[in-house]
């Protein structure tokens, strides 16, 4: 039974750390709205979209 309590405690601690990290990330993102990271080097007008059809 001791391992069950340890696993529950470790899961709760990990969940708490993840929630805190998300909170900090949202605060940083809110303050730095104009400092976004680009996800594409090329513009949307330059490249034609690729459509893949799966049978």
C-alpha cells in the first residue's frame, strides 16, 4: 500500500508543477503579445497549398 500513496503523491506533485508552468507561460505570453514566434519562413501568398487525398 505504501507504493500507491507514493504514486498518488507524485502524480499530484507533477500535476501541480505543470499547472504552475502553464500559469507562468500564460502570464509571459500576455505581457509579450507582440513578440510572437513565427512558425513559417515563407508567406502564405508565395506557396500553393498541398492537398493529399487518402483512399
